[in-house]
C-alpha cells in the first residue's frame, strides 16, 4: 500500500531556507514567505490544507493591493449620494495619510491603534475621529468579505461610538418670535420646519404638487442640495425611509396657504420656497436671514435651523406618538438592518398634527 500523497511541495532554496507551494484552482501558489526549517514549511501547508477543507482559505497572494487603490475602488463601486461621497472623500484623506501605499494584508491592529492615537493627538474632535474610524472599518470589512483578509484589523473597541451632545430645543414661543422677525417670504418655512420635522433640503425641494392643503399634508419625494462640480441639484431624500407624507397642523396649513398665494407661481412644479430672486433656496443663501431673525427675536445665537426639526419631533412624542410613528414622521430608518422601514398610519399622524396645532395656537396667541 503506497503512502498517502502529501498536500503541497517543499523545496530547499540555495539560501538554505525552504519554500512551500501548493496547487489551487489550477495555479501553483507559494507561501508569502520562506521558512527556516522543513518542519515549519510542512506546518504551514497543513494549515492551508485544513483551511481549504473548512472553506476558510485565504490566498497568500490576496491583500497585496495597496489600501489607497482599494479604498478608491470601494468608493467608485458604491451608489452614494453626491454629498455622502464628498464626505467620504474628505474623511478618507485622513486614512490615506498613513495607509495609502500600505498593502491591505500588512495593515495590522498595532498600526491601526497607532494611527487612531495620532488622530486624537492631532486635536481633531472625538466625533470626527469616530466617523473616520467607521469609514476605515467599513472599507476593511469589505476586504474581508472579498476574501482578501482573514479578519478586520480595524477593531478597536468603542472607537466608532460618537458622543451625543444635547442640542437646545426651542419653544414655540421662540419660533413665533423668529417667524415674526424674519422676512415674510420665509415665515411659512419656519413654521413648516417646526411642525413637520422635514429636513432643510426636503423643505426647499417642495413644489406645489407636493402640498395638499385639503388633506393638510406635504409629500417628501426629493431633496435640494449643492453638488460639487454640478451646482444646485435635486436628488432623492436622505434615505428610502425619507420618502413620506407628513400631516401638518391646521395653523401651519393656513400660513402655508397664504404663502402659496403670495409667493408661489400656479404651476404644479413651482418651488414652494425660493430666494428673493426666485432661485432654489440653498442654505448658504438663507443663513443670513435666519441669523438676523434670531437676533431680532432675542433667541440664542446657538440655535440651529435643524433644531426646529428636533422641536417637531419632541412635540410629536409628547403628544403621544409611538417610536414607530416618530420614525415614520421624521423619515428615519430603523436601527435594525433586518427591518426595512417603519410607517405610521395616516390617521394617527393626523392626530399628532392636531395635538401639535393646539399647542401652537397657545404660543401664537397675542400677549395681553
């Protein structure tokens, strides 16, 4: 009986070291290094054979690509919104500064921890570092999925967590003062933001066709943004869940009706909110009006326009909205990736808007 054929071959090199090779998918594959003894070479081949049998094999030639090349291809292969791509490109620069020419397989936990420490010492905010770290981890996770790495070396516990700083929540009294202080053509924008929870880009992308005054709803189908190299552009909302119809309080409907009569052309495609010249209302154009109105209304300068969305959310919650209803109203995706998106019933959403309207009516009542 002939002895069992051993997996792979080993040969001694002129240097006295040993080279280990094996056949895989019709090609001869060599270990990425040589071995001091024949026994070490045989152990390596045995481990490769075991991995092949378990379906856990990583080709020694894999991971030879430079991180910079792989990361840029990773970006190109994804269907990213323009603003998201710009953000990733900006964050990626902080990773490429250390790892651009490093082979994927040569990035290890030690070098990642060293890079992470330098990021903090450079004075960057902890939340910025967390965002960059998450991008790094995600790219390297894809390399693992592609079979280029056995495990992800970007695995520092807690490094991806951001600190959440409480934002100021304005009162409806403050909203009323700002709305009175701002230019009349922007009054409806303030009230709709504070009662609908729409994002700024969603608000400024609304056209007449998206507003249903009879049903007291607005429909989110797109968002306005400024794309680098393109300019003003209308694209999809932030997430698929952001496609939604939101009920608005009766008081806001009245304000919106007056706004449409005064400032918006009759065509269905006419933008609801525009600049004084009728152009799409980019935030950089609107910001000075917002800043002046806050000052005139005696409202804290630290208040962001986005905080109006926070007000709408907390008001809806205190009016009895469930977590599911809040997520649907705000256009948020669930944190559970296995679920698609949650929707609230139109009837319950209308009840939320009605409860908000009662509170707003008190806030807008003339002081005696």
